[in-house]
C-alpha cells in the first residue's frame, strides 16, 4: 500500500514549497521512514492561517540530509478536490494511505483521482 508523508508546516515555509520545490523536516522531529511506509508522496499540512489543512500532494523526487534537516525534493503536484484535515496531531509528521486523499497511482509520480 502506498502512503503519503504528511508534514505539518507553517506559513514561513510556503515559499520553500512553492518556489524552491523542497520540504524540510527538522532532524529533531525524527527521520522519515519512506521505504518502510512505501511513502512516495508528501503533503504539507498548513497548520495556521485562515485555511489550514492539505490542498496538494507532491511526488518525492529525491531525499537528502543537510545536517540539520531531511530535505525532500518535490516533483509533480496533485490538487485535492477539497481541503483535507485528517491529521491526528500537528507536532510531528504522519503517514496516511494514498487512497485517503482520493487518488490512485497510475505509475510512480503520476496519480489519478478516483471515486469510492
């Protein structure tokens, strides 16, 4: 089963996601176990502001470590039909099945919406 790594984010990092195509996860929060969870996608969950939640899922192109953070390089993005707010807590990253977001994987890096 394919999972999505859900990462709590604050507005301070919106430009990092939208312009630099990266998500940083501070090592003090732990090191994501992407292979163990078969997590090929990541979703920033904006936790503050007027519209908290997840609006997009991104394909993870590459993972590196800069000494302070795990750095996820983002690829294709997929827009959700509605904002998703299913995160259990906002202090640590979580893993959720891809199907919970209304998508199936056609091939790695390419998702298609499905209706249940």
